[in-house]
């Protein structure tokens, strides 16, 4: 009913700077500011640590501990350290910001952190879960500043098995703020970077060895290791100029392995003691989804067991076989589509994608509320106390919902800006891949842009059965055929950044 429509708020023109962000924040119900009460609580926290703050904590300030993050990172949740043991094993320290020391249950800070449940990261703006004085300062593991942490200290044998672990409230002081780029260069033998960080080079090389052992064991157990690239927007003088593919390097993988190991260790500690907790779970895929996957991948010549017998190890082997092949990305996307969504739950059903019986989120309490809740539970368990009346089931359910909402908001803004960039290139030709065949036509993902558009049946000459949907499209007269995963050349003919839709026609000569 048009009479019932009303303008709620005018943010500006779609192309005005910041309007897209403002619209996304409103559309997804995101909190852009903290209450005065929460901010007053934050301001009331002392900046400097006192001897009383450190009392009862393990002091790891004499350990060679570093943070490794992206160049633009502001909040540093985690720091790592490594020692070689006399028996050939290793002692890995994963030290996580002790947010629970500052954000107390029942406080305004806690209430607002729970309502948000996660930080939201846009290309040029972060909506933090907790105020910036905490997320970027007091809780953040800043270089050369004493910080309160929760530490997971794991003993790892020469075969990459975690053979022992203990957890403790702690205090650390990092010796360096490292970036993924710098550590990756060191691991690759870059002499300039190795000279710059010469005293830390042995530790980084040792960390890389340990991460390799952990990864090899994880993959052997059937963990799925997707190596998909992520998009990054490239600006020049405030104008979006291009979309770049950001790949994980060895330093990213190193930190990922250490964080997974810590999350598994904490989850196992809680599960073995039957302590109620929040787990990060990834249920087994539905049989019908695995049947679709089986049909598609058989078409590409990959052998899989019957759908009801497909396990993580089968999919892990498939991912490995596809590496380096032209359809590698398409295969990974199809496997991801067959997966169920990972969520938070009080019921520990395991993590299918990681092939882990016990898994939780412990390593990012600055930006994820479940991690903060797990810290409180772990602390109480170490003190042989009950964790209090935490509504774990509702926290898990709410956190899962807010996580999905935040992911959708982040992706929506990213796509909006990419579509706006493409809108300036109407009439240009692009390469792409057929990712779906629908009743409207072919869904094409453009190379290097990470977005999809429609190549409609009408643009293909009217020679196709519009009732067709599935993995193959064949012309009724000329026999022209399109399959999922096919490479195509298309011309962009329409693009709507706000609705995030675009359409193509075959590039000249491509439809012959």
C-alpha cells in the first residue's frame, strides 16, 4: 500500500561519501555509539596496572612474546611465544587479552557488549563490541606495555601432538608488534627483514616449524583447508580504484594454527570436566546437500564415496587434488555451499570442517562475546568455582544471530562499493565463471571482483529451455552447452549498486 510508505531518514545521495555506510548501519540495526553509562564505566577504569592487578597471575613478561597482525589492525587480541624443550618438543604460549577483567557481568559495558555480540568491520570504519578505550587501548596487547591476559600454555611433541596444556590468568609485555607481511618476508629469507628483527628470527623460524607440524596433523585428521582469497578495496585520494585479491601467507597460517590449537585445548579442558560452556560447532552436512555436491564433482572427474558416506577426510583430499587446477576456486565454493553454517551452541556436537570433537572460541574476546563468556567460564573452572548464572544457551543463540547479521552487513557494504565501481565500466568486457544455472539464466562471478551477475536466457539467443536449472544448460537447436564451472567472456550492460544487481550479454564473438 503506497499510502503507508513514509521516509524515515534521508542520509544523502547514494554516491555521497559515507551514505552507503550509514544506510547499511541502519538497515542491519547496528549500534554505532555506546551509552553514556557504558562510557562512564570505561572512563572509570585506571590506565596503569598496579601490583594488586598482577597479584595471583603468572608473570610471562620475561618471555619473548609478540603480536602478529595486519598493518591496519588497532585491536590486538592475541600474542604468541615459543620455547624449545630439551626432549625435542615445544612449549607454545598463546596469550589472549583478559577482557573479562574489565567487563563485568551485570555492568552497562557487559550489557552493550552482549547486545552487539561482535565487532563489525567495514572498509573504513569499525563498530567495536566494547568502547575503543578498551578495545584499542587498555585490553589491546600493545607493544612494550604490560597487559593482563589469559594464557594457554601447550606442550607439543615433535609429531605435532598437543600432549599437555595448562591455562592461567597472566601478565605479559610484548617485545615487538609484528605484521603478517614482515613475518612472511622473514620466513621467506628476506635479508632486510631478517636484519631488522635479527633477535626474533630464530623464534619465528621455530614458530613456523611448529605451525607446520600442527597443520600437517590437522589435515591428516581430515580438517578442511580452504585457501580462498579475500577482496580488498584499493583507494587513491579517497576514490575507489580497484579490487585486489588478498591471499593468506605463511604468517597468517602460523597464527591460525596457534589459535586453533588454543581453542581446541580450552574446549577439551571444559568438555572433559563436563563444565557447561559455549562451543563453536559445525554440524555434519545434510545428505541431500552432499548428494548435489557428489553430482557436480563427479562431472568434473572427482571420485567421491556415496553421499551418506562422505566424511571430512574425503573432502580434504578433494580440496588438495583440486589445487592448481583451473576449477580450484569453483570446487571450493561448491564444497562450502554443501556445508552447514558454523554457530555457537551449548551442545557440543563437534566441528565438522575442522574435524574436531571439541572446539570453542577463546582467542578473540575483544571482538566476540562468546570468547568473553568462555574466559569467564574458564576462570571459574580454574578457581574451582561455579561461573555464576550465565544464560549460556540464549547467549549462544543471540551471538550466532548477531554474527550472521554482522557478516551480511559487511558483505553488503563491500558489494555495494564494488558494484558502484563496476557501474563506471558499463560496456567493458570481463572474464568470469558460471557458478549457478537458474530459471532466469546463468549466474556469472566476475574474475577479480568477487561479485555475481546474471547472463539472462534472452541474451543467449533464445535457444535455451528457460525451465532448466541444475548443473548443465544445453541449447535446443544449435547444441551450445554451458556447464557449472565454465569460463565465459561477458560484457557488462547494466549495474545497480544500491540493489546490487547487474546483467551481462556475451562478449562479441563469445556466443558463437
